[in-house]
């Protein structure tokens, strides 16, 4: 089979598209023939070594496809099942091994590309808005990177829960996409100070929660957007990691700061299936809309990473084996 493999940490050029052996499932595992792969910032963190692992490895934490074979003791899926998954490495290939308990059945009305596109970013948006800071009717929340994959989905979910949503984006084209997703106010952070704009919009009160995937360049401003007892939910670092902070920075509003990750919000199969079930149901009834911006051949994984790191993309990027 063909797969992308990384033998040393570095830039996009370290990803090698090459022949590899088809893996065989062990007890509790399934062999999945990949139909579509989601590209995510966590893939960049793995490639650069920010999240170090064992070299060599095949990157990719999300995909959809068909179960080709199962190992002993597998009861969750069977050969021929259409499935999707997230938070399991090895997606950048024609085949991969996934623990059967992490596989989610894909409904007939949801195609493979949509299933691959919604899993990691959709599950992330779901736990952020339903669990980390559970959005309540009447809340006002700020979503950074409002035209990104998570940002567009998170905006829709926060609106579904009854919030007023403010987003930040870099350009007018992205602002329009954010508005289409339901954002009530869109701030072009390249033209205005987002903290000052949030204070204007909220008449000086601030927001109940900031969902921040940018990190280094937005952290201080995000804190200053919060109303007393507000939540800063830091779930990414596209601009770089936040420098070490003295917890006393939170005292100005008795703020809450959390750095969640999907693994802790899908701790068992029941929780995973519940969140994924919501996503697929909303896709089927048309109340959740995906934006798949670009589809690359698997052999062009390096270009997909360049585009993602340039922060010149909106919505979701897919690789197709």
C-alpha cells in the first residue's frame, strides 16, 4: 500500500510518500481501508515534534473508510462496515489499524468525505460548547479563527444553544464565511483591536467564554474579553504556545482557564458514540453544515500542511488515497 511516513521531525518536506506493508489487526483491532483523511493542526504538531512520538510514524488522526478485516475479540464492527474515527494515529495511508472501540458507524446518508471531515473538528466543537464551557441560552461567546474548520462548526453549535457569537477572522472573505455560519458579529483582527471591539459589542460587560485555538498572540487579549467568572478555553496554539503564566493573572475577574483535549471528552465508547451521533444526525437533517475547502491526493500531503500552516485556509482540508 501507499502511505506517508515521517522519519525525522521538521517541515512539510519530511513527509515521504512511499510503499509500506499492509498492517494486520490484532485482538480488539480493525483494519480500515481509508476513503478520506482529515487534515488537522495536531498533524503539524506531530510532524514538527511539538507532540513527540516514536519515529518513524505515519501521521494523521482522523479518517473514514470501510472495515476490511478484524482481529480476535472484536464485537463493535465487522468487515464491510462503513466507519469513521478520530484521535488515532496512522491515517495518512491506504490502510490503517484502529482499535475497534474507537470506530463510529457512519449512517448511509453521510458520505465518506463528510464523515472524515466532521469527526475531529466536529467532536472538538461539540465538547467545547456542550461540556467544557456549556453554552447557555443568552450567553455571549467569542470564537477565534471563526472561519477555520472548528470555528465554523463551533459557531453553528453555539447558535444552536442560543448564544450570541462574536468571531475573529483575518480577512473580509473569511468574515463572510463566518457570518454564513451564524456569527452575529465578526471582527477583522488585522484592522481592529479585538478586545476593544468585544467590549463595545458587550457594552463593557465582556463575554462568558472565549474559545481560543490561536494561543500566543491572543491569550492576553482573550483574558481581557472575559466578564467576571468567565472561561478562557484554550484548545490550540496556531500562533505558538502561550508563555508560562502566573495564576494571579486570573484574579482580575476570578477567571477560569482550561486547556482541554478531545481524549478527555471521549473517555469511553458511550461518550464517543453520543457525541458522534449528534454530529451525524445534524448532518443528515441539514442543521449542521460542513465546508470542505480543498481535497488533495494523499501524495500531496506536504502541500496540504503548507497551506494549513500559512493560515490561508478556511473550513476543512482532506486527503484522498
